[in-house]
């Protein structure tokens, strides 16, 4: 892990994979095809990409039950406890509709409603995490979304990972389809004979999934396009080097393009963390990935003062930020941009990945400057409410007409004036 | 205005203008050029598209003052009253950071922060509305955004519309640039010598602006891409035909592609509205536009029952919805999708365009199924807060490690276990 200067921060930046021109064209073709031919197109792409010929795209209740039976009971209990924690946190995010009555009899307000249908994409293979199912489905459920659909690519044997099915079953999601890639996104956005369209698609995926989400955006809503995972640790001399190193490595093992950065006011800590990274790296099962990630996108920045360090942290705007300092809460108050902030020595980042409660779908690649963790708000929308009273229109109608005419919109002015006879 | 059947609703759908391949290429070139050459590129495109050679892109304080002096004092007062109303409504939207302490000493929470810098695009020419300035700037100010920048295309004389400058001055926005089109969006997203980049860009524009916003999305945040304006009116026999017609026409005059739909349980009202539309249309100054809009995208749907009518309204998911029925509040409760809902006979849609307080930037083209009016939330973002206690890690550390190992992430499990010595 290299020690770098502040101004070298840019060298760590990785932008979201925009795909090649070829990939973009392929995705457009798939979407067009699924729009035109529905299930037949989905089945043919599943044959081509997933190498399995599926008659029935939907996962049966029997398959769900079999997956549930096959899983260790102790793990089910851990999953259930995690579910409770996640649900409790997200319930706290619910917001109320509100109304503000005025003395003149008018009422203004904001009505909150859930979207009708959400589609959750769950990646296949080694990235098929039950925790992803929880983190995407639970906020939608808490928001009150009536229909929640999951799609996930099948293996060559026509099955989908058990962990994903168990998570779905635990949450009461029964509409699960064996479809992956751009064809899944197209089916969710536009519908096929066997899959009714949804209003919003969330969940991570490979570059084809990301490109397809970008392509259907506008016809349906999507969540953010996630880049590789990141961690920044803000630490002073009160932090323990072995803990800091272990947490940095927990992000590095995700992906060769993951980024792990330590920002510290202690040169001694910096040097010890460097050593610890080497020691701990050696026998990690995902050594190759973690090694590449640390070498290419790992770095240590040493600052003179804590405020200078916090400024660097705000510039990074990391997906995950750990604060291991003498005053973690005080320092957190000064942090402007981060997806999730982990405070103090016991808040190792994996605590938030599965179990604590907050969502693990977080803004990456510096987008914490303007984006938020996935939340209940992502599955609701607002309508403004305007109930004007006779008195309000009487007092303000003239001003509104005048405003309209100044903006050159005569029919707007007249719409107000048509009501004049009502208050004569 | 034609009477249509429910199943013909699709014929009224207008999708967002995606631009031609040529336009998309032009926009990509402009963005690339502004990224490379900064101000020089912006100036050269301004010369090419706006036909004016500008040395200085930023509007001077003298220009702002001169605009203010030139405007009628009475209009300033109306603007100020509108500003107050809009500010009061948006202040109600502010949400608090929250923390939830647990008995084991852990704290979970959600921290709300404003984005650092917002860029507001204001279209030029006849669409340069002071109300657009208010509706985009005020939510950003209420959110606490420190830096708010405006760009708007200059006329051939090198000036920008007075109304826009007055609105900016009233709100205390002093960073205004004479730049329009895709070059403005590129400058806001990536910065130039004279314009520091922002984190989010909002505001309407022509197809080049819309394409550019889509292109920079991800590097910065954007608001939704707006389609042509729409109104749906839900009415029973208690509604007055002349008022319904006037309100439908107030949207029709915006754009030949605007859509105005009446959904009613009263055939008598439907027929009278048809007549009234013809009578009122005749002498509108924007007759051509309103005529085309009514002919191509205007329609009346007659339903047997109010619940059936409300189902149609939910299918339309209109930008503006007026409810002129005997029970507007009861019917509103059943409406799931609409940008802004206007209740009762006095709530003519233009009331909301300028003056009442709620935002006039609303989801169009059916996107009210999943989008919201522009609000304070659009200029803030959240960070999750996780402060785990020693006791919490002791109780849950084992489960978290086990979960991590089941998902195949050993370094995650070890990060938790490194802390074991802390609780031994």
C-alpha cells in the first residue's frame, strides 16, 4: 500500500463502466427484441447467454420450498435476525403525508404514495448474495409497494442460487423469475406474456445490466449505477493498525477495482498499517483480487491536522467511511459526503453489510456528493396538494393573472378569471 | 376535443424527445470540447448558436441592478409574495437527521446534508420564466446549498432576459452566466476557467439541453428530463364546463404536444366542455399552439362510475390533476399517481404555476408513477450512521462472520474477528 500526497488522489478515481460501443449496441438490440417478441426473446437470450433452455421462466413454489429445506437452520436464524434489524431501521425512514391548512380556508400539502410495482435484479454466480435480496426488497416492503418481483440469471442446470430463494421466501416474495442480463431489465421495464412490467428497477449487475438500466431509465425509474466498492478510513493515533488493515482488506477482496484508502494524522499508524496489510493479505482466499485492488487503488494519505484529513475525506466522498479517532462523533459532524459512516473501533465495515440495519446499497465513485443510500424514499413518490379557497382566489386571483400575462400565457390568466363570477 | 374510449388512452402518449442520432453526436462533441478547452469552447459555441461574441460570460452586478430598475414595482411585489409562498411551502419539506440509540450502547442513524453546489439551467427566449428561477432556486436554498449558479442563453445583443435577472437578484443568486444549450450543461458538470463545476443540474431546456443532461448524469446528478406539459381533470356533474375548458386550455397553450384530458362521469358536462373549448379557443393569442394540442392530444373519457374514472386517472398519472367533484378530498385519497393535485372549483391549475407555493417542476409523461415534484430532498442527500458498541459486537460478531463466510467473503469475517481481543 503506497503513501501518496493529497494532490495524487485523482489517480485512484475509477469511473463507472460505460461499456464499449459494441456492448451498448448489443443491449439496445436485446431490449428492442424483448419489447417485440416478449417471452420468446427472453427464452432465446437465456439459451444463448446462460446456456439453458427454459420452458418456464418463473420459479415454482416447490423450488422455493426445496431451497429452504436445504439450508442450515442456524443460518436461517441469522438471516431472520438480520431481516428484523434491517426492517426496523428502514421503518424509521418512513415519512408522512402532510397538510397545512391556512386561515383563509386553503390547504396545501404533500401526499406520499408507494410505487405500484418494483423489480429487483439479483446477480447470479458468486455474487448471488442473500443480503442483496434483503437490502433491495425490505425498503420496498416498508414503503408499501404492493408487487415486488425478483429476477436472477439461472445456472446451466436451470436453477437459481438457493440463498437467493431462501431470502426471497423469508421476505414473502413469491414472484421470482430465472432471467438475467439485459433481457431481464427489458422484461421488467416493458413486460412480457409471463412478466407484468414494473415501475422501478433496483439491484446491482454486470455491465450489460447497468447499460440496460441506463437505457430504460425514463420509461421506468432505476436506482444508481454502482461502481466498484470503496472504503476510506479516517484514523488518528488511537486506532489499531491490525483493525484498520483488516477493514481495508475487507473491501479490497470484493473486486480488483475496489478502492481502500487510509487518511490519517499519524505517520506511525500509516507505517504499521502498511505492514499489517502485507501480513494479513498473504493468506486470504481471494488473494489475487485483494492484492490487485491494494496495489492499484489502495493508498495512505498522511495529514498534519484532523481538519485537513476531514477535507480529504470530503473530497473522496467514499461509499464506506470508517472514523477511528478519539472523537468519532465530533469528526462525523464535519463529514459532508459519505454513503455510510462507521464510528469508533467496534464498527467494522462488515457490520453494515449484513446485519446492523442500514442499507448496504450505497453511492460509489464519489457520487455520495449528491446521492444517498437506497431507502424507503426510493420506493415512494410525492404528489403536491393544492386546495385553494374562495377567499384565497379572491385575494390572489388578480396577482396570479398578472403574473401569467407577464410570462406571456394568456389562457393561464383567463383560467383564473373564468372564476370571477364565483366571487362576485 | 374528441370523446375517446379508455382503451384508446395510449394514443395520447407522447414520449420524451430522445433526439436524433445527429443531435446526440453533436451533444457528445460539445461536451468533449468544453471538457478539453473550457471557456474557449463555451465562447465559440455561444458565437455559433447564440450569434453573439462574449468576452465575459458572467452577468455583472450592474446588469442585475439595471434589470431590477427596469421592472415595474408592482410586479416586484407580486414576485416577492410568490417567493414567500414558495419558500414557506418548501420549508415544510425539510427533514431532520435522526439517531436511534439502542440499549446495548449502539447508535444507528441517518445524517442529512445539503449538496455543495447546484446549477440551475434557465431556458432563453419566450420560455425565460422568472417562475422557473423561483421553483428551482428556492428548494436548493431551503436545503442549505451553499453555492447556487444559474446559466441562461444570451440573446444576439449579449443580454439575458430581465425577468430572469430580477428573479435571481430577489433570491440573492449572484453567480449567473450567459451560456445556454449543451455547452452550459457541460460547463456546469465539468467546470471551465470561469465556472466552477456543480454537483447537480436542474431546470428545463430544449432537446440539446435534455440530451446533455442525460449524458453527464452519473458524473453529476440531474433532475428528471421533462416532456411536454399535461393536465387531467376529474369531474362530475358538479363542475362548471367553462371553468373546466379554461383550465384544459391553460395547458394546451404551452406546447403543441401538451396534453389535456377530461375524465368525467357526466355526459352532459363532456358535451358542454367540448363546446366551451371551441368558444374559448377562438380568440387565444397562442391559438395555433392550443388548437394543435387540443386536436392531437386533447380528449374526453366518459366513465360510468367515479371509481372507474379514478382508475383511468391513475393510469394517466398526469403531471397536473384537477379534481372538480362533489367530494374532492375523498377522491384525492384514491388517486395514486399525479404530480400535483388541485382540489375543488377554486384551484385552477395556474394557481400552482406561480403563486400558491408548491413546486411547478413536476413529473410528466406518466412518470408520476415513480417520480415526485422537485423538492428540498432533491438538493440533499443522506449518509447512514453506524456506531456499534463493544457489547453489540460481542453479541453479534459471530453471526456477522458466519454470514460473511456463507457469502464467500473471508476478509469480511476476519475484519470482525480482529476485534476479538478487545472483548476477551
